[in-house]
């Protein structure tokens, strides 16, 4: 009889683009899991990175170093979150997901290659990813530092683990925040 090992995974660590930028300057590696056609249109610039498309992650995950901090990123943070959990399952401990992905990176004015509009960084929208039917904005301080554009109706903002939906109310290092 073979014993089945069940790996209980912790919740994936997530960081906003502003925190990602700082971590990259401190030596972290960005792993872009977007597909080649997405990367050709617009990409992350001014940071060390490797590209391992999500469609190839199961075959190429060993190319991602275990001995340094790694931040996985995609267009909006959903595919990279899946990749983060995949790597955690493989035993990686120094991995994080970039919340809101390239869309938020470009919206924050961080450097990109290609056409930033292709990242979906349109003006306007809620504090959590844009859109055209967003409420009017009120300037507030972001959890990531600096000014964040937040809707007047805070319920349109992303929530924190405690359920508080006030922009900038997340505690540093929490898994969900308005960045």
C-alpha cells in the first residue's frame, strides 16, 4: 500500500506593482507567464526577467530559480496566481504573485516595451483595475505609497482580508490591497 502525500499549500503571497518594483531593484526576478503574442504587444521593461508562458509552465518550471525571490506576473494577475500556486506545489518558497499584473504596472507609469495602451492601462476606472463605468475618483494614499486613484464609492475598491473596503486601508504585507 502506498501512502498518499497531501501537500497543504499556504495562501500565495501577493504583491502590488509598486512593491514589485522595489523588490526587483533589490534583486528579485520577474517571471512573465504571458503568451508570446501578448509579450510582443507590450512587455515589462527595466527589470531582470525571464519568460515562461503559462502554456509551458509544467514543462519549463525547473528553469525558474529556487535560490532567489521570484515574482510571477501576467496581464491582470490571474494566470500568474495559478503559476505561483503551481510553483509552491513544486516546493518553491520564495515566490509571489504580482496583483493586477501588467495592466496595473503600466497604469502606475512603470516602464514597458511596446504600446502601453495594449496593457489596458486606460485612464479612469476603479482603483482595482480600470473600466469605463467607474465612479468619480478621490485622491488617497495607496497602501503601496504615493497617490492612488480611488473611487468615491469605496465599495468599488478591492477588499482587504478583514473585509474593509476603504482604499489604502490594508496593512502592509496583507494578501489583498488597493495598489
